[in-house]
C-alpha cells in the first residue's frame, strides 16, 4: 500500500509503506523513503541511514603492503563513527600502511588497543604489520584522532603481539594443576572446576612428536586457557597468572600433533559422560554429518598447518540426528543413540563394543536351541525335540495325550483305533515286560556259596568279612652296601651287612647309577656270614665307589 508522508515539513505522496500489529494493540508503520530528498538523507549528502551500520568490504587487487585500496558498498563519505569490516585477501601490511576506502583518501591506521591509548588519546600508537593476508579487521573512522583523520583498528587477532590476548588475560591462575604440565600447553577446566587439566601429560618439549590427549574428565563449558611459558608446572602447583591466556596465537603441536587446514575452525572432540563432564578424544576441523555420540568444543581458527588462534569463548555443539545444535548437556541421551537392532538370542558371552543404549521395553527372542511348549494337533505331525548331539523325532499319528494320576504320568499315543499307553511316572514292570532284561540277568554271576562255587582255604570259608591269618611263609628285607675304591685287597672286599643269617637267600644287584662300572669290573658276591658279604672282581679293580642293593629272604 502507499501513504502520504511528511518528512522535515515536506509532504510526499505515494510512499510505499507496510503496517505490522504491535504488542498491546495498534500498528507500527514502516515507510520506504529511498530516493526521497530530506535533511540528512543520502541524496542530500547525509548519512542518516548508515551512521549506525557496520559495512563490509574487501581490499582491491591493486593494494600494496603500504597502500591498501578497498571497495565498501554504501559508504560515500568519511564521517566520525563510520564502521567498516574489511577483508584483506591480497597482501600482508607493512609498517606505516594506509587504507583508501572508495577513493575517499588514504588514511593511516592506528591501534586503539595498544598500551597508553585510553589514557593518552592525543598520542595514539601507529599500527604496523598487523593486517595480514586473509585477515578481517574492524575499522572505525575518527576525523580528530590525527590531522586529516584516521582509521582506528579493532582486530580479533594479532599474530605478532597477541594484543587482544593480553586484554583477555585470565585471572583464574589460582587453580592447581591436575598433572604436571610442560611448555606451551592448552589447559582445560577439570570436571569439578577445581583444577587445570593439561591437554597431555607428555614430557616432550617438541611440537612434532605425536602424543595422547589427557584422559581426565573435563568441564566442557569451563574456561580454556593457553600457557605461554616454556617451563614446567608440577602436579598440584599453581601456574603463574601472567602466563595464562584466554585468547592467543599458538602452535598446536605442543598440545596435540595435528596437521591443520588454514582458515578452518578447530574443534575439540569429546565423549560426554552421564554426569555432564567429558573426555577428550581428538582435535578435528569438521563437524559430523550425522549423530555420532560426541560433542565438539570450538577452540578457535587455524591460520597455518601448525598454528591456530585460541578464541576466548568456546560454544559446544553436537549432532542430534537432524543437524548440528548447541549442546547444553541436558539433551536426552546426550548424543548417544538408542539401539536399532533387535536383541540377540544367545551365543558366546562378550563385552560388546556398541555405544548405543537399550530401550527399556526391549524383548529378547525365544531361544530356539531349547525345547519350549508345543501344542500337538490330532493330525499326522512330526515334532522335533533337541537332544545332545542332534535331534529326535516324535511321530504323532492320530493323536498324543498326556494325563497325570497319583504318582504317575501316562503317555498315550493313538494311531487310528489303536492306543498304546506307556506309564512314565512311578510304576512297576515284570521282568518279561522289559526287553532284554532276562538276558542281562542270565549273564550275571550266580550267588557265591562257600565250598560249592568258591573254594575254601585250610577249610576256612572265604565269604564274609574279617581276615584269615596264614602262618609260615618268607620274610623280606632290603638294605644297601658300599664298596670303596680303596677297600680292595687281592681282588676281594668284605663289607658289613645286617639282617641276615649265614643261610639266608641274598639277592644282590648294583645300584643303577653304578651298573656300568659294576659290570666292567665283573664283580660277584662270593661269601656271606651273618654280618658280612664278601665281593670279588674278575676283570679290573674299580676306581670309584660302588653301591649295591641287597634283598634278604629269611
């Protein structure tokens, strides 16, 4: 629709307008005043519609390291407070560089964040080589900062001095370390918020050797800082406040060796825990395209293959199955998927590797390897019953009936008009009623009768309990004798041997250890008394001690 509009005392007809209902009643009307000349309008040389806007532009390809030219749509003149977000994709700045926006004049660039600016605004610090290629800076124009005006630079990153990093220096250095930490490490907040957890516990001081991320649980929403010192902070010690930074340009390899892609975001991939904490798993540069059960903490932006800018804020994201979402720690499942496969029936016991959770109403299938209940019909069916080593078939013709009586269970199988009933509970049988039983009994030994089918000894029966003493017989005893190498005289040697008489039967054999030497000497026993044995060698005198075993039969 169109309305008649009066601006600064002048009336205009046919101005496009739209009305939107306001909360509480009434309408809010917005007019398209483009092209209308009114006090302060762009067509009259004013900036009424852009004064509070931040415009975006890019440096032109004609830029040099000392003289940048840029094109910014919507900026026709330089005025106090003009704000431009300028992207440099051309060349890194040199000392004393200027920027000429839309041909409005080459203006020097000053660093409003440098030391002394806020207390000494009449003596600003001139920026030098801080506008690197592929950087984006916020520039605000000030006509009174220096004669002829200048751009004041507000930058988010300075690869040389980390100026913003100094402004954001943390005051949380009173926390002790959970582990000993070495040079140039990232620190994370412990799960209980009481300690700093270093990215790793490696003692290496280089930035190229692979190392494992710390497995201690961290608070995914806690502060993350960088330790700029090359020294060591022991476990339980508190790092110096002046060495901790919430924003900084750092080499990633000291914390975790990773080849980065410049100008891509850097994320800390973590496994969330049920208590809201998380465990570090990897440093990545891409978010997942599907739900994977992990959360991703934004660390900052890579500016080379080995270095990144740590940012001061670290939002946490996850994939909820539909897309990337902010993670608050309260979402159901916290990134863990429910199981989609049906439960297993049986098998070899195993811990398993799935990170999915089981639903509370899940049902396991029946175990088909076990015999369950079977409804038998009256038709001719065959039922298969599992048994050890295979299966057994139960053939049911016209029907099968199971009935229970007192202490008995009767199984009746009917085929046609004939029924066969078998008792399967507590019951008795005749010998003839059990196939093969009589033959088995006939093969057994008859009952023993003393003097009839078993002999006696000295008219004593062998049946019954107790012992039958038998007198007489032979007693046996054993002993050993030793023949020394020096005990031979005239090819003979007599040694003591107790436990025998002059008429005892004596069996002598060499101890197996000395059998070879015994045989080589040709030793034999030639005489015995009640207390001695005399030995003779036939071949040669033994040169070593010999032992013989003696069996005495009395």
